[in-house]
């Protein structure tokens, strides 16, 4: 038994992580990232417009403009932190962004306190609601709705307390409802979309897993045939001509004995290699074969150092992303195939390091690798990339903390 036993595989694969669109469909959420800065710009634009409209109602203009500055800072923080390069978007970032946004909204309310004629055109509830529309893509629905309820209550209460100074005097409940409704409504809309997206993604995964289970038997049979074909290729290329030459000469020399021993070792090593071949080695061999390099040649280069078979811990989602990273690296222009190495270490928290020597990495391929690494971080792994001259190093590992 290797250091990576079944219990470790189960522990690492079954570690819970938040069921959010960013976690379940990282590439899909990456494509929707531009929605975040767009909503932030709309929120800030409306805040500026509303503040100008309230100019004659402001009791403290400096506080009102400070509220806009806080909203701009919250929008910048939200846009930057939600960027795919910094995935995943954590709870701390969510609470910090929404806390600053709520403080900005309450600051504007305080700036117009006692002079505000209407609350319908205040920007506080609209800005908070716009931020909450996109938040369910990154955070769990329950967490987003909790923040929405707290924000709606705070702004609704502040509006209710302003009732006596407003032009239309009515029940404080009405003012509370007017301020709280946009926040809860838009948050529910964003959560409904995220709920649907998450449900469809999980349903697709179940279908994919059933299909994969049905193919397991066929894949094993295919692997067995491949091993047999490789053995037959070796026999046809080396062993059969050797035996034919022996039959033709009718005698066995000492050199023949040595050559027979060498052929036996080669056949045995080929069989052992085929049996012990790891998923990483097979994936890398296939990726390099796309460049026209013989797969049998790549297997003799020992490009993958994974004696503990740590690649077994990778889930289906992680394997899909890692396979894409390997394929993208193998397609780099100027790549030296002999320089490609994948080293696996640390059975308790498996870590993998892919190194290669290539020419200048084109911008589109660097962008593709960055997107894939971001996706890997979204499915509970740490991932990073660095390049120095012609050398590139990609590292991905299970985090040592328990919070995944």
C-alpha cells in the first residue's frame, strides 16, 4: 500500500466546498465577470446623479460626497476581487464589500437627514441591490440572502425613522417597505438565477458520471487491448526477426544469448510500464503526441515522477482542468518535449509541479493558462504559474487548511 491510501483519497475527494456557480462552473462564471464592473459603474453613476438631484436637500454635503467615495472603493474592491485571476471569491471579501456599500448608503441617508423630501430617489437601496444581483454567482445563496435581509432592514429602518420629515407623511411601514423591497427583490432575482444555474450544473454532472460509469468496462478493455498491441509491436519489430534469424542459421551463439536476455528485459519492462502507467503520464503522452511525437518515445523519457500514484486523488472536475492545462502547455510554440516534467509529492496534501522549457508564451495561451488555473482554484485547489526566461512552472496542490 502506498502512502496515499484509500482513506486519504476519500478524505481529500469528499472535502466539502461551497456549491456556488463559481465553484461548479468556473469557466462559465469567468465569462460573466464583466457583469460585476458594469453593475458597479451603474451603481456609482446613479449615486452621483441622485446626489446632484439632492443638492438642495443635503444637510452635510461633505458626508454625501464621502459616501460616493466609499461606494467607488467598494465597487473597485468587488470588481478586482471577483476577477478570475483571484478566484475563488471568499466570504471575507463578500462581507467586506457589502459592509462598505451599506455604510456608504447609510452615510448618504445621514447627509440628507431631516431635509430629504422623498426616499424613492435615494441611491442607497439601489446601489446595495445592484451589488447583490451579481453576488450569488460567487457566494452561497443563503449567505447572500442573509446579507440582503440585514441590509434591507438597516436601510428600511433608517427610512422609517425619517418619516416625519418627508413631504408625504404616512405610516413608517410604507417607507420601510419602499427602501427594503428593491434590495430583497433584486437579491432574490440573482439568487434564483444562481439556483437554476447550480441545479442544471449538478444535473449535468450526474448524467456525465452515469455515462462514465457505463464506459468504465469498455475503457478497461480498450486499455487491455492497447497493452497487447504494444507487446505485439515489440515482438514484430525485434523478437520475430531475432527468432527468424536463429532458425535460418540453425545455431545459438553467446551473442544470441545476450540479445535474447535483452529482449526479455525489454518486454518485461514494457509490460510493467503499461500496467503501472499513471493517468498523468498517459495524459501527457497523449498531449505530446498531438505535436507529432511518438507516444512510445514519450513513455521512455520518464516525464512523470509520481511513484505514490497521487493523481488518483484528483476528482473528475479537477482531472478535466488539469488535462486542459497539460494540453495547453504541450501546444506551446518552441516547446522542448524532453524538458517537460511533472513531479507529484506530499501524499497528505498532494502537490503537483509541471515544468517545461519553451519560447515566448503567446498572450492568448498565457490567458488560457491563467483561466484554467483560476478554474482549478475554484474547485478546491491552490494553483499558480511563474515563468523565468524560457522556463515555465505550473504548480497545483490541495490546500493544507480544512476550509475548502
